[in-house]
C-alpha cells in the first residue's frame, strides 16, 4: 500500500488546515491512499482542546500587531507555536488500514522522529507520561492529533532552525515549563529537503509504506 506526500511549502495555518480536511475526506473514504502533508507555517500560536488561558503570556491583540495569529484547533494537547524554520508533518492515515489504537499511533509518530534523529547521530527520547520527543531534556518535536472515523489529522512538528524557537517564549509550550531546542542548535547547518525526505522515509519504514510524492 502506498501513501501520497503533499509538500505545501510555507503556508498560512488555516489554508493548510482546509487542505487537510480535503485530504482527510478522500482518505476516510479510501478514495486516495493515506497521506502526509508537509509544510511550514507563518507565525501562529495554536490552542489545543486542553489549552489553559494562563499558558499564553501576551495579550492576543499584541500578538496580532506583531504578526502572530492565535487559532483554536480541534487537536488534542495544549498550546504550541508554529513558524518558519519549523517543519510540520500532518499524517492523514486511515487507521482501519493499520491498527485502531490511538496510543499505538502516537508512539509510532514519536518513533518516526526518534529513529530519524538517531540516523543523524542524535540521541532522542520519550518522557514517560508525556507526548513528544526530547533531546537532552529539551523538547524538539511536539505532537497533537485528532481522529474522526478512525482517520487521523493534525500531526507533529520538528524544530529545525534556531529562529523558530524565539516565539516559544510567548507561551508555556504544551502547558509545561520546558525548554525547546532545534536541529540547528544541535548540529549546526542542516538542509530542509534532507530532513523532509528522511522523516518521510521513516514514516515508510514504521508504517510499512512506500511514498508517492505529488
């Protein structure tokens, strides 16, 4: 079974979300294979279903003046930030074709990142009771998903370039007092396309797919 890969480049959050919904419909109905959407977002703070107001430190009107959107979403989890320099991967997977187990799916998303970072010589880990991937006690990948009709949407982010970390200081990421890091902080210069291809390859290995790029 194949999946499709859609690379949207730098895109507004809501535009990407509308595209997710379109692909979700096709995947749910088995009209198209399970798919991965790759993109970067213009600066945006997204609020998950469990977000508490105290986890955003700046008035939304001030954020808007600074060009940072604030958007409520239907994904799980708390608050996070997306911006240029951070790669986002939205797996739209019909779990009827895999395993109808949400925890299993989340752990596999973490495994995609952990195995790819291992290839780069980075020791990444999970933290018991939490979702996401850490390196040296700092979070490098956040995960927040939604599932309807056993078909997934939303997904994971991977901090690639150092500038994407700056606006994390405006929030309490994932509702926790944590530090964040990026691949550039750890490795120095890195290439977007290499990372995109590497993560997609790991999806293929872990979910037993072969990618078909559009």
